[in-house]
C-alpha cells in the first residue's frame, strides 16, 4: 500500500477510478485540492496536522459523517474501518462500495 495514496477521509486513492482519468496525485500530494475542487475534510485534517482523519480524537466528526452518508459518494462503513486501521499502523484498506439507495 502506497502511503501517499491514503485519503484523509478514509478512501484509498491508489484504486480510485478517477486517479488515472484526471492525473490526480492522490489526497496526500494534492493537499486538499483534488481534481474536483477544494476538500473541506482534507483541509481540516491538514489544519490539525493529521495525516488523515483516523488520528483525530473526534472520529467520526459531523463533517466526516456527512461524507460517509452522502447518497452519491458515500460508503458502507469502509472509510471508517480504513481510518481506524491506518491509525493503528495497519497497511490494509477496504475498497469503497457504493451506498445502496432505497427505492421508494
């Protein structure tokens, strides 16, 4: 696992489908300014001098929880697991699965 590809929100950028398409260097290298704009989660992590949100004592904060629950870009708990594992020094990751949206 390439530590430069650790996303501050718990995503592992090394397997992101957009990495190659956009020449994105990953969360650590872009310092909160990925190809799609400015990332408030990354900026918060940087401002608090954390390599990722797993080191934050407020894990998961409201901002991070909102990202986890986002219907379009959320996940099924993988990012929180990744962050906890990375904070313990484990060099593993779960690839994100998309949220299952209930049909009404």
